[in-house]
C-alpha cells in the first residue's frame, strides 16, 4: 500500500526512522523495482547548516519548500544522483536522504541500481506511477551522526540524525 500525504508531514527527524522498512518503488519501463529502505539521514530546514536550504531557497533546492511527499533529487560531485524525501509543511524546507536500501549501501549506489535520475526530481510520491514508497514493517534501528557534511557547523555534525536499520 502506497504511503499517503499525511505520512510525509512529520518533520524530517521524525520521518527518517519511520521510513526504515518501507519499500522504495521505481517503475522503469515495464519493470517495477522495489527495495526495502535500510538507512536514512535527516536535514531540518534553514537553521540546519548541513541542509541544502541553510542559505535559503535556490533553483536547486526549491522542491524542499513544497509540502512533504515530493522527491528531491540532486547531483552530488557531478556523478551521483541523491534521492531525498521532502517532509513537513509547505515553505518549511526539510528532507530525508535515502542512504541505503537492501543490497545497496550508499545513496549514489542505490539510485544507480534502481535507475533513479534527476528526471524524477519534484515527483509527488503520493500519486506518481513512476516513483513511490509503499508501507512496510518498522525496523529496529540505531541512530548515528550524519556523514559527508564536513562543511556544517560542529554542533550540526554531532546530531544523531542518521538512522540505520539493525540486521
């Protein structure tokens, strides 16, 4: 069962662990690829120095300013597509980075394996026939500091906003 809009209206820190165990689904041609989400990372608005919205709205991050339930996909290091799930209310930019799914650890590896590209940026996950998330069991998890955010303030680097399913 596809997740409804209400699910995505949690703030990013609350939503990130709730996404663990859910099924990330991508239709590519006739094939539908489904993978269980195993690792997420929260980014909480303009006050979070690790968040893309830290310096305000730009053409790149404008999707984050939508109501929760949209896909925010951007290119990292000119190589990797990164899939984020927009969360919270409109005009309050938050997102959850999908860092891992079953069999693929790393946000760039999972988008490559599932063939998720920036063409899907802005997709409404609640109605799309190409990209959506289905319900699944909530998994036990551990929290850890976020990674890959060397540019962030020290206090934001230390936040335990990365969530990893226990296997």
